C-alpha cells in the first residue's frame, strides 16, 4: 500500500492512501489531496500508481508541478 504524505516543513498535514485510483491534487474542495495555498491551482495535478511506479501529471496548473526540483 502506498501512502501519500502532505507535509509542511517537518509536520505531516495529511495522509492519503494512493490505492488503485487516480487522485486529484488541488485547492478545490473536491480534490482528493486538498492544499489550501494560493500558489496551488484549483485542479493542480493528478497522481496514480502503475505497477511499481508513481506517476504525477500536472493539470496545466498556473505554477507547474515539480518533483525533486524538476
């Protein structure tokens, strides 16, 4: 089971089980992983698991989506 941790500095804000579905990340109330920050678009990105790989895809957000600085 893959757990997605939403963290701010060293504090865990939330934990979400990735499971076998596509999760949405964003500021909108209906987002699976909700981030209340003006730098985050309403629908910012999606994330899912394919086999051993975790895929994150930007949803044409205003500020882009970065993982490990890329």
